[in-house]
């Protein structure tokens, strides 16, 4: 990752950056995941924008289209992910910072795998 | 016995996969202010959540509360939950009217005895019973009759919770709140003029997830939404701490986003979720738009001095009235709560409940 780290100057975003740093340390040392829900914190849209631009974008970008659109991206700091559920599923855009190896919502679910298997078998029969 | 329709069936019917359902659960966790670690347990509870019957009564109100919850432009978590509940009576929304509508209410009460949720918006006039009637039944009588076999009552909006605008001085109809009339049922107060839609849905989601009512504060409000003051969660708080205040609506301080305390902001004495849940699909909330908080989720907010007077300038007459009301109210409420505690516990007992401890 060679993009320059922009320095976040807005007052309400800085404490979150500290929280992310501590969570990343926990992930690095104990493989312990953390989720920070930005929608429960006193942030203006400018605070969120500044925080997200400081975190930047990394190598992975995923769109999930189940029950409305959600986007996931890894920030320029590996292990720090941003999850955004668009407002057509919730009444507002929900933004989470996930400090983990991989966001669990992206993993295939047993019930959906079984359902897919049945459909495949039907197509092939 | 036929299998009961569950929330999972409802979501599957809308083409939502298991992964989508888990996403729904993670949003529900956010809405209920529960940690993400509880998502698997929330999923387990919501999977089998049964469709609750809801009877909605509207008394002296402006329909703003109903507007607030139904004005979703696209399928949202609010509308998904709102579609899932069996709304058996709501005289503004239902097609039936007059005796046919009343028959639907009576049928729902009979079929779901001690299980249905009663939602009330609007205050109840206690002066002349003719001030407000529905199908010839006065509001107070309809409330008493319908509350009798409800599992719980959700009072929506400041009119139903504390009397609201109809209760404002001189209160010509002698308007009172639901809790002034019904004393033997669990009542969840969801004040606001109007309340935030997600707060309203959150109460229903809590009922679906836990089968019980959320923890309430001393004004009967769910602590998860009304546990912090607007001031506690206000993004302008750092300016307040530094003593940087806007003095007029268009001075340099106002333009720089300084604290609105001197312009009458009631944020320090108002408990609600506006600062985090926000309004209009999460766009902003009054303070973010440059307007001081008017304290609409607090009792008697219409009569608590001018909206644009600073909290530090109370009017003497209001201070005296409030002190007398607090003293009288404290004595009355201690006695009343002792008498009605057992009745409430009895009503709660009839309903299957779980707690967060059960989930862990
Ligand atoms: S604007 Fe209102 S709520 Fe925000 S810090 Fe100032 S007084 Fe408190």
C-alpha cells in the first residue's frame, strides 16, 4: 500500500481512529475481531466523510445485493473493513467499521448452500 | 395444528436469503443498541418470531405519528416489520369504516386475548366525552375496553404519552395521557412530536426478539432510545464545553456551527435518539440543520417557556407549577405504583418472555 495517509482533522473522527488502532492491535495479537457502529455515535456526515477518507481504500471491494445493496471494502489498513448498508433497506445508511480478517456476512450460509445445491440438482436432472 | 407464520417465512416470501436475513438481524442489533456478538442469538429468536396482532387507536392527534412510521419510500427495516405485524385495526389506514371497522377490532381482541399489542396515538379528552368519539364510542371508553386484554400498550407520540399539544395550557378538553387512565398494564411510552420511526419499530422489534417490553426510564420510555440526552450525543458538544455559542441565527458563531444553547436549545434536558438515529433517511436532525432542539419528547414541552429562550432563563410561574406538579406527582406515583405493580406483573406473566441472559 503506497497511498499517502491523509490526516484526519475533524474533532469527532479522531477518537474513532484511536478506537480502530486499539482494535487492530487486538486483531494482530489475539485474532480478536471488533465492530464499531458509526450510526450510534455523534457524527455529522462531514465527520464520517473525513474518517472514511483517512482510512482510504485498499485491495478488496465487494457488493452484496441481498435484501438491498451493501458495500464492503478493505481500507488501506489491512484488517480494517468498512461495511455500508444502503438506505433502501434501513431508513438510513448504516456504516460499520469492522476490524477482522473477513466480514462474516460475506460468507456463504449453510441454508443458502443447501438451497443452491437443490437448484443445481434440479437443473441437471 | 397448522404451522404459525413466522418472521423467517415472511422474509423468505420476499425472496430474502439466509444471508439477507442475517443482515436484517445485524441491523436489528444496531437498532436495539445490542452488541454485534448477540447477532446469532437475535437470529435464533427472530427466526421463529410469531406474527403479533396489533390494534392501533388514534385519539386527539394530528396523524403525524402515523405519517412518521408509514412514510417510507422503499422497503426498509421499518416497513418490513410494519408489514409483518398483523395490523388488525387502524382507523386511518384501514379500508373498512364505522361498524365494520369496530367489528374487526372486537374480533381481533377476541382472537388474540391477552396477546395483542395496543398502540395508541393522541391524548384522551376527559372533559365532555363528546369532544372526540369513534363510531359513537368516546375515546376514554374505547381505550379502557381495548386495553383490558392487551399484552402491552405502546403510547406513541407526546400526546399519548404526556398529553402533548391538546394538554397544553389552557387544556380546553381536559386532555390526559394513556398512563393517566390505564394503570394495570405495561405501558411503553414512545414520545416525540412525532417520534422517530426507527424508535417505534425498535419497540416492536424488541417485542418480537425478546417477547417482552424493553427497560424503561422513570418517564416510561425505552432506555435504549431515550437513555441519553440530545446534549450527551450532540456533535456540537465540544463547542459547548469551550463556551462557544451562536448568539443569533445568522452570526459568525452560527455559521461556524457553534453550540445553540443561547438560542434556546433544550438538548441538555431532552432525552431522545435524534442525534444518532436522525431524520429523513438519516440526513440530519434539527440541531444539524441549525435549529435548537425544542424538547418535543419531554412532558409539557409546549408550556416550558419559549422555544428560543435559553434554558438558563426559566419563567417563574413555570418553575413553581413544575415544582408543585413534581411534588404531587412523586407522592401519587409511589402509591399508585405499589397498587398496580402486581396487576402489571400479572399481565406480563401471561406473555412468554426471554431476556438477554437467556440468549448468552
Ligand atoms: S446545540 Fe444544544 S444539544 Fe448541542 S451541545 Fe449545544 S446545548 Fe447541547
